[in-house]
């Protein structure tokens, strides 16, 4: 391992570190669950060390995966959901997914007004490098106000139930939120969900839509991409 390796100075090899981070963001497990799973394999490490690994390497992995996936679909489904109240302030999770269900981006904010919508739109445009062909939202007026200023030429649909795809995408986030006994701060929520969304995109291969052989091939490709992204 060369001197520029991000794992330099760590006692455990990259295979174990990346495996622990993958377990945390791929499945609904808490840190102590992962500690036990590693212990069963003969790896003695504390859950606090695993927490450090997830904080240290998670965002790095997510940035690499985002670069590899490139641009996503041209129809963006958007939704905002209340995730938690932290220190008396409501925090909303703004999420956009494409027509294939892949998460385009997420942003945790304490408001759901037009200023928050514009900030979210600009983050999406910066990340994708282009505007969508169609955007689909609920009837929150903030979307229409922000669209007129940020994405004027984009077709905007607000039909009833039209953005169910975005609302359904919140389900796996809710599962992890309950397992973690709620997020402790907006920053923690943003960091976790940024990594979680990229891992979710990579390993969500539509098993129920594929033959077993095709599913195994796509799953193997996902694992190969993960190893490349984590330098394992």
C-alpha cells in the first residue's frame, strides 16, 4: 500500500474497513450488530471504531460512486419529508429520484419554503450538470416558485399521486432512522443519507424483475464497482 492510500496508519486492512461500512449502509443494522458480525469472523473491533470508519470513509466512498454513476435519468421526481425534530427544530429531507428509482440527490434542511426549494434545485443542477426534461412534485407551492427562478424551461407536473415514486423512496430511510433511534443532528443525517443513497443505488438491481442468472451477474458487477470505489 503506497503512502497516498487513505488507509495508511490503520491497523485493520481495507477489506475489513470497507466491509464494515458496506454492512452499515447496505442493511438495517446498528453498529453493535456489525461488531458482533465481525467478531463471529474473528475480527475484534469496537462499535466506536466502526462508527469512526463510517464517518471517515463513508463520504469518500459516496463521492467515488457518484462520479462513477454519472448522469441519471431526465425525469426527476421530488419530495420533501419531515425526518426528525432536533433541538426543537423540524428537519426536512428533500429527495429527488429519477424514472428508474435511483436517488439523484438529497438535502436536509429546516425549512420547506421557496428558499429551501431553490437551494435544493441548485444542488441538483450542480450535481447532474444539466436540467431535467420533466420534474414531478407534489402541490407544495414552493416548487412552482423555485422553478420559475431556477428551472423555468422544465416541464412541471403536479398531478395527484404523480410523485409517488419519490415518496416510496423514503421508506428505506425510515427503516434506518428507526434502527438508529433517530438522527442526532442535521449534519449526521446529511452525512449518513448521502452515503446511504449511493450504496442503495449501486445494489438496487431489481431482483424481482430479473432471471436468477441476470440478477447474479448484476450483483457481481455491483460488488466489483464497490471494490474499485473502496480501493480493495
